[in-house]
C-alpha cells in the first residue's frame, strides 16, 4: 500500500463544499457539484455569461456586451455567482479557505483554454494596500498563481497596482460602479516591460457589471498591452 492510499484510509477525502466523503482530494460531492452552476455550452465571448442556443463555433455576445463598450477582447467565467458557487467564493474571500485555491484553479484552467494564446501573461486584480492589510491575502493573486502553474501562462502578481482606495461596489448602480473605479488602477512602473506588446489575462474572483475589469483593462492598454482578456471565477448574470 502506498503512502497516499494509507493516508486516505486514515483521512478519507472530503468534499470542499460540504465536508462529506468523496473519492478524491479537493473534489465535490454530487450534491455540491449540481449546486455549483458551472457555465458550459454557448457563452458570451466577452464576459462568459451563458447564452441560450447551441455553440456553433462563432463568437456570440450577451445584451450587456452588445450595448456597453468593453475595453477587453474576450472573457470567460467558471460558474454563476449563486448557490454553492457563491458560498465557496465568499469562503475563499472572507473565511480563510485557502484550501479552495487548488480546485478553483483547476476550474479556471478549463474555463480559460478557449481564449488562451501564446505569450499570454496573467495578472490579478489588485487590492488597495489597506484592504490587503486587513484581509492578509489577495484571493485573485493566489488563484492567478495556481492557474499559471497548471497552464504554463506567465504570471505577474504585481503587474497592476491600486493607488487609491475605492468605495465598496455593493449597492451601487451600474453607472455608479464604473464611475467609482475610473482610474483606479495603473501598471506598476517596474513591471511595464513585462506586458508591453503582450496579451494580458486579468484574473478576478467575481465579475458583476464588468467595471473592475474595464478599469484594469484600460490601464493595461494605456501601458502598451496589445490585447486584454478577462477570467472570473464567478459571474453575476441577472437573466441566467
């Protein structure tokens, strides 16, 4: 019997969602899997929102991405921000569930493959230093680092900085969200050389209106990125 098998006898793998017994480490039980609302099939090529119909191999777009100027090229998301997906995102962000990074990075790796390109560099959405001090870690940076290990994408955890502290986006309208984040990000002056002429993949835990990604994408383009794509763990989709 191998060491891993012996450990599984002593400490059986448990579901990362509910703690129930599962077949392998860092897995989900059938009930939690069903409650995750993983996004599959036809999606908006800009933001990853699920769309009705069949995927016929051509880009399709949701109503928001047809009416709002998106300063990025393509986007994907792992799941909808509801039910078990929402619970796990909040557990990672506020309950120190760093054990979730490994399975979540695997989900992100599967979601991003359709939009990966050669020479792509991943960068997390940064926190303001005061928020980072309170939370002690940036969950988006941890996700980006693990994603890079799985996919082989270059990763620059401090490519972007957040020089001013913005108000919480909670309770704000779409227009207020965009206004709140205007000029909220800039490229770190010592990291600009890493991204000039390259395709940047912005990584964050949740996408709601797209205001955060838009502000970060604007900063990347202004500093010389040729393309910007976005990847979110969870997507708030009002009609899904």
